[in-house]
């Protein structure tokens, strides 16, 4: 009987993900993958299914979609009866127990489900044989996984709210900076207009000065016999 109850490690999650993706890619089922991982980790296939759907799957959504597309293309290429799903793993036959369990022990260690209500995508549905073998430890472990998932969701919601507030603040700052830039552009336009007006005035003053010099009469001089300069009357 598989009674492993310790926490899942990163290596266990990696093994679970790689096995599920390989089964999906090769045309097998997720349930068959859970059986293989359960035998390798000494856990029940139900515990592996809980772990996959509650925690691990969210980190491999893209890989799972790629594996499904690969399986679809492979089955389409094969066609016919050969395209049906083929299980990759055959669980070993369980050993026959010669010691009878007491009724109280069965009730204490086994959770009886009237109907198999746990379903997963890719037609991976637990059979009554699987759901009837769920132990209380599996259920507790699954509830603890849900609790950790809730903590992650709460942390993500808080981070999302913080980022929203930062975005709102940055938008307000951006509006303020845009207003300042518009004001500076207006002031720059005013300064440019004043500069052009001043240059026009200076050019006009320079032309008037030149015209005034041209209008003034010129003074002429001549040299007398003694070598002296004398002004010639206009």
C-alpha cells in the first residue's frame, strides 16, 4: 500500500510534469501518467493527479498545448484504428494481501466516494477503483496544496493591486509632465517671435543708418602751392 505523505519536492514535480507531457505527446492518457509517477514515487495515482491539477499544471500550460498538438498531428498522420490512444505504462499487478483489515481501519484510512467526481482535461477521469482508494493523507495533502495555491493567488492579487496603483501614479505624473512640456513649448514660441521682431527692428535701424550716411554731403579738400590742404567750398 502506498502511504507516502511527505511534501512534494521540485524533483518530484519535474518528474510528474515530464511524465505527463510524454504520455500526452505519445498518445497516452494523463491517468496512465499518474499511475507511472505514483509507482515511481510510492504515491497513489490520485495524489499525483491532485498535485498536477492543483499546482504543477499551471507552470506547464504552454508545454501541454504543444504536446497535445504533437499528439494530434501524430494521430492524424497514422489514421485508422492505430490512431486510438495507447497506454505507455502498465502498472504492476498488486500483491495479494493475506491479512484481513479490520472494518474500523478501512473506514479510518479510506475515503469512499459514491461517484467519481474528479475529472481532468484530455479525458483523464478517475475510475471508481481509483477514487475508492483515496486515503485521508491524500485528501489532507490536496487541501494543503489548495491552501498554498490560495496564498499564491492572494499574493498575486496584492502585487497586481500595487502595480495598478503605480501605473495610476505614473499616468498622473505623465500628464503633469505633458502640461509642463506644452508650457515650455509655448514659452519657446514666444521667445522665438520676440527674437525675430527684435532682429527686424535692428535690420531696419541699420538700413536707416546707411541711408543717412549716403544722404550726407561729402567734404572735398585740395592742396595749395605751399602744400597745405584747404577745403573746397560746396
